[in-house]
DNA sequence: CGGGTGAGCGAAAGCGGTTTCGCATATCAC
DNA sequence: GTGATATGCGAAACCGCTTTCGCTCACCCG
C-alpha cells in the first residue's frame, strides 16, 4: 500500500506554486501571504503529504537524533532514566542512538564521538550509574549540547540533573519523625560511597534540628540484602528498643525487615522501616498496594527533565537536583 | 575543534580520482582495482574522513533507525527488553525511535505509522507487556520488517520472540525435584492470565511425568506480594508438611517467604521457595549473592535476539521461544 | 508623477553522498 | 587481426528538501 510517495514538488505542482513557496508555506518561514500559505497547507493535507524526514534532516544538517552515552545500560537505575528519556524524546520525534559502555577505553570514546558527530546528532545525554561515582566530562568534546543525568559532574561547567541524596536523608527522617518515632537508627552502604554519605548527613542534620541523635551509630556496610540482615541483628542487640530504621536502600531494608520480624517484633508496630529506591516500582508499575515504605529518588523525573532541557536548549551550567518523595506502604 | 568537515569530494580530490570512484572504493561496491581502492582508503584515513551519515541515509533511503512501539515503556519488563535491544542496536550504529503508548487509539496508531514511514525507518520492534496479553499485529501495516517481543502474537504470520511460560513451569518443578522435594505446591496469579496458566500447566506436566501430584490444588490470585502472604497462610493450614512452593512470581514469593518464616519454618530447610522473574536482578546487576531463588525468563535475551534478527533480516513467521534459566540463591 | 520601500513569490544553488550509464582500454577467442 | 567481452573509471543524474537571492509589482511619500 506504499503506492508512490508524495513529495513536496507534487504538492507545489498541485497547488500551482513553486517548490520554494510550498516549502516556506509549510514551514512558516519567510514571507508568504496567508492565502497562499493556507492553500498550500490544504493541498498538502488533501494529498496526504509528509516531509521526507531524511531529506529534511540532510538539508538542515540536523538529525533529530540524540546520542546517549551510558556507563552500563543494564544497570536498573540507568534503565529507568534511559526508558523515560527515550519516551519523552520519542514523543517529540527525536530518536536516540545508544552507546553503552563506551566511556571508558580512550579509543572507544574517541571513536564513538566521531561516529556521533558523523551522525550529526543534535545533542548528547550522558547517564551515570549513580550519585556515587563521577562520570568523565564530555561537554567540551562535542559541538552540540551535552547534559548529564544521575551522576556527580566532574567539571563544574557541565550541566547535570541528578538525585538529591541530602534531601533523601532529610525526607526519610522527617517522615519517621512525623510518625512519632524517636529512637531512630540508620543502616546503610559503604562509608566511602558518596550517595550513602550524603544521605546519612542529610538525615543526621534533620535529626539534630529536631534535637535528637541517632539511637545507635550509623552502620555502614554494603548495598545488599544480606548486609541488612547482619546489621539489623547487631543493632537489635545493641539497642533493643529502637523504634525506627532508616535503611540506605530497599535491598538493605528487605534484609532488615526479615530480622526484625524474626525477633518477634512487629513491623511497623514496634519498628518502622523506610528504605530508598522505590524498588517495588521496578516490579509493579501499576498503582496498587506496596509493601516496603520507601523514598523514590526521582529517576523518572530525571529522565524526563534531561530530555526536555536538551530539546529546549537552555542548558545552564551547574547541578539541578530532583526532589525525592515518599512512597507510602506498610512499613511505616 | 570542529574545523571544517572533510567530505567525500575532498578525499576524491586528494586521491586524484573522481567522486564516484571514491564512493565505490570506500563502499566496496562496483568494480574498482585493488590498487585504487587501497589508495582511496589510505587517503580517506589520512584525512580523517567519515561519511556524513545524514547524506548517506538520504541517498540510500534508509535511516539507520529502528522504530520501537511499546504499550507502556514504564513497565519494568518492557524496560529491560527496550534497554537491551537499544544497546544491541546502538552497537551496530542503529538508532531507535520510541513510540510509547501509541498502539491503542486508532488515530494515534495511524499517525505514528505515518511518522515512522516518513522517517524511512528500517524496521519495527513491537514490545508487549507480558505473555499474558496479545498485542495487535502491525506486520502488515509497514513495508519494512516488523518483529514482536515479549507478547503472544495475534496473527500467526507475525514474527515473535518471547518467553516460554511452559518451560518456566517445567524448569521450576525440575529444580525442586532435583533438590529432593516431593510435596510441592503452586501459588500464582489470576486464573485467566495466560502466563500464569501456561506456567502452571508446564509445572503440572513435569510433576505428572515424575509420578507426582500437587501437594494442594494450585491457588490462583494476583501478581502481588500480599496475595502471596494470604495464599501461603491458607496453604500452611491445609498442608502443613508442604516442602516446596513454586511461586508464580518473585513478588508473590516475597509474601510467601514472610509467612513461612513467621510460622516458625526454615527456608529452605523446611520449605524451599522458587519464584519467577529474577526480580533482584532488576536491583543488583552486579554479580553477587542473591536472596530468592528464581527463574529468569530471559528478557535480556529477548531484547538481544529481537535486535539481531531484525538486522539480519531473516524474519521467519512464527514464535521463537527463549529458554528460561534458574538463578540460584538462598531459598532452594 | 517619479523614486523608494517592502511584501510575495520563484529560480536555482546547494546539502553530500549513491548509483546508473557510457566510454576507453585491456583481454580474450577464433 | 578482428570482433566480442570484461574491467576500471568518470560524468552526471538524482535523492527531496531548505535557503539565498533577486525579481516584480503594489504602495507610499514628496
């Protein structure tokens, strides 16, 4: 059913105007009388004309394509940002060209950059793995706009949109306090992990503002379920009357919960739990009941904003933080 | 540092040949002497020449872009398929243009198809939400190859790559049997859900082949953690000596596990648990310890194959199933 | 009434490749 | 030695649109 495709000159001929007039009429560029413009538009519609996007891109020198550099696209967080950005871009007729794991090896990087240039991409999105690691700066290596997502920028002149770990810590404590908890502990990941650190700092800050202290020193360990179990076991021995635990991630939270329950305590009756990541949303995107109360760091929002900022073109240097939000469930 | 870009005619001039000769030499098309070909190649390299991908696409009428239609890109399963397919395609210089949620409303569908045609996309990937729902067939609506992923095809002439629910059921039971379990129960989702049904059938079939029966009738409910709790509670009352539970999903498995432990039973000592989905891989992509033993349905493999089949171009009608595999952890 | 101004439109030059076609030369069979 | 066939290369058309530039004509002002 492809028939032969209608080109702009078909439209021009049918409308009795020149090719250039037809082009300008449809694009709204240059001076064209309203009458002519309208006439061309109607004719184009009648014929079912569509611009050949390829020809157009070629003539304009812009590809309607955004290059995306990921450290590792299989990372679950990266996937969320990637999928939302791609959705947002697709809605605006922008394709994406994904280069995964090409940011390391010098040779690959250079090669990738050359390829992206040859494609005449309109912009670049660099997606980091988390706010724990910096991603090398690519801003100066392209002559098109570059925006970073979910990472800590290496160069202060970079434009970055990322999660607000400090606010996450504050929000977690704020939520627990508003639920009347006072003997709060924090079990989290590696002490040298930037995200873990900043969350702990934010939390401690809000705690101090409320005139409180941790029920026990913050325990740093790993981002894993089993660490949650181990840390919670120790914690219960040390502070049996703890009434809330801020878990550095949902994975840790799962381990913690198991130990709390095994100790005969009720969740959230005796001990409230709050995690970070909104892990369950990675399983159930439908609305509906959830289990672990958690904080959503705003990955989807990051993806959306990154796409839109890039298209709007107003890239100011600096870091823009996305506000986290609490996802209510059964454990607080 | 963009300088002025090197074009093919620059190369031709520098090599002392005509534009057409340079083109053919670099593309390996048409008859060109080895000496000339080599000379042109060397010259191109020396000058740092790269084809302008836009011009090339335009001239060839092929865009190096694959259209992707998703029912809902925010679905976690969809995201996995999408991200792996995009990675695979990116490695082969193919961009993707994502049209999310445009498969429903008739108007949107038609419009989207027209847009994709205008883009001269080279192929289409349609990603379904699960093997529970059919996705409308788009094969005949494009004049480029169309391939379906993670769905049950509506039209037998469609090409589809998807998960093998029957094999998943068999694999779960097989794994439990090989661990010496004999009193096995199955707690799963909606009875009219195709995926749930086929998993149950596969499981029951293997059980029968082993001369066994379910320790209790299969309980159908919902794909949720809370349903797992409820179903497990009932199950323990009915069959206190059950020694293994095949959970229809990891979410259900989580609920089940909590109840089993709360009853004082050991996991996996008294009761072994196996789920489906490899939920934890959505959190930790790193290797490392996991908690719930589960079956990976092969979403990444689906994404990879879909991308490669499309590029290879050998699309045979019919359904190709991806083999599931067990992901070992602590609960079996 | 003449010269200046600006609005509306068309001719044509790209954009940077691919591809068809034809020509000249070399190769071959008889 | 002659006609048929192959080989290597270049000229030029073409892909479909954007954009510059210049022309024409109507209008306004002095």
